[in-house]
């Protein structure tokens, strides 16, 4: 089973590349944002619990997020693998994911991280903000803060996978096809 953590700061191109990777490797896409929205909309017990934290302006605790992911993995018993998008964001989350996958007889194969300069990220996000109307992509100050939060809090998860020799930094500059080729080249070494 091929299990990939797709990683990178906001604007690195994760969403675009996830679509290509899912199709190429026949993976199930697990996006924590999508899972949260689906559980909240479906008014599941976990969705109601997550919403109570979000409505109070708090982060959803790791245990709730992990339970939602476990539920999604369990819904796909015949999957050839998964691509985790937006998770794990912290080392405790990475450890919890590892523990859960081990209980399923599998593990993360590789974390691929798209590496893009901050200047390029800001340029991409401002353009995306104009095209999509996303408020969080229209303000350069907000964008810079999101990138800083990623660098301070989330990028440390790469160390967790690096110590296991499961980390690949991928140049995220170039055409979609060039970047996809680099990703496949790296991932194929872990199959």
C-alpha cells in the first residue's frame, strides 16, 4: 500500500498536484478540510464536536481529527493507498497517524514536500485570490502570516519523517508537468 503525505506551505501547489497523484497512483484523497466540512454538514457526532471547538475559535483537538481520519480510512478497505493532504500538521498528529496505520498493517511510505520561495508563494496566492475571490488569498499581510504559521508550527513535521528516511523535498517551481514528474520520481523510490 502506498501512503503519501503531501506537504508544503499555502500556495505551493498541493491541490493541483494531489489531483494528478490520486489519478496516477489510484489513491484515496484524504483532505482534513474536506473531512471536517463533510462531517459538520452531515451533522455526525464528530462533526458536531469539531464544530463546537471551531465555533469557539479553537483548534480541533488531535483526537477528534484522528478519529475523523480513521473513519475515512475504514470506509475504504480496498484502497491501494492514501494521500494525506493537510495532515499531519504537528509531530503528535504524525505519531498518532503512524500508530493508527500500524494497527492497519501499513505505514506512511513517504512525505513529499513542495518547496517554493516565500516571494513566489505570495505572488501565487495573490493571483489565486483575484481569480477565486478567496478572502484569505487577497491580503498580503494575511498570506505572510499563514506562511509564517506554516514555517513555525507545521514544517517541523518534516523532521519526524526525515528521521525515518521518508522525507523528500521537491522543487515546486516549474510547469505543473515538471513538478509532477519530480514528485513521481521521488515517490517511485518508496513503492
